[in-house]
C-alpha cells in the first residue's frame, strides 16, 4: 500500500491497517489517530509531527523511525520495536 492509498482509505473511514508495510514512507504531519497499526512495519519512516493519538501500534516495527513531535497520547506501543527511533520532542 502506498502513502496515498493509506490516506485515502483513512479519509474514507477505514481504521484497520493491521500488518501494513510502509517502510521508508514519509508520513510527516499526517493525522492517523484511533487506527489499528498492530504488527505494522514503519521502519525508517518519517512520522514527525504526525497525530497517532489512540492508535494501536502494538508489535509494530518503528526501528529508525522519526517521531519527533508526534502526538502519541493513549497510543498502544506494547511490544513495539523502537530501536534507534527518534522520539525527542
């Protein structure tokens, strides 16, 4: 799935993106709150300033992801892999 397809499906009301592979994507500043991204691959993704509040990121791969300034309030990060991820505000 491409970033454009993800955003179009999210805008259409879809919230289940279990196991999606978006490695190396640019998701800077997007709104993807309250979505299911369990087991997703977001390795090397730029999510700086993105709104992921309330999203399920359990078991997601966020290795080397840029999450600077991302909104993660009430996001589920249980068992997520955040190796070398940038979470600095």
